[in-house]
C-alpha cells in the first residue's frame, strides 16, 4: 500500500510530503481492510478487552521518552533548549508543518535552518544513545 501511495503521489504537493504519504497510506489501508463504520459495535467488558489486546503501553512509551530526554540533559548530551525544541517539533499535534513554521518564526530563522538544527539534535541524541547501548551503561531516571 505504501509503495502504491508513493508511486501515485502528486509531485505538485510539496508541503508535508511525509505526513501526506502517511495519511494517504492509512486512509488506503482503512479502505482496503474495511471501514470502521462497517463493523457493528459490540459492548465488551474491560477485563476481557485487556486479556485480548494486552495492557495499554502508551504510558510506558512516554515514560521511556522522558527517561531518554532526562538522561540526555543530565549527561550533557543535549542542552535543555535542544530537548525543548526536539520535543516541540517531534511531538507536535496536528499539522507538523505548522509547528515547524511557528517554531522557525519564534526563533527568527528559516524553516530550512530549523530543519537542519532539529536533524543535528536528533542525530546527536541517537549517536549518544547508541554509544551507551554498546557500552551497556545503566541509567535510572530521576525520581520526582
């Protein structure tokens, strides 16, 4: 499905290309596997649903992200402002292009400059985390 979306992507749509491709792929997958509206709603107890689907791990993912970003600040890998910018851009709700435009305007830089800055921050973090994983350095997050 992804390759079909990429293959048929209109070249004149130059803003938020990756976001448009993701959304178009999800939309096509929804059509391919059937619309959620075509499925009859059936009430089910929470305990049974948890046994079937497993526990909600979204809190664990968020906690892991907070742990990594806290480690990055504590270890001197990233400055606090870099973590704030990375979180603002990567965790933006809604249209990611709008978040980038707003951040670029606030910082007084072009969007291209902002994109390069975010890429450098992300790369620095990934390299630092990879180095720690290879060295098997343990890290316990600060307790509140």
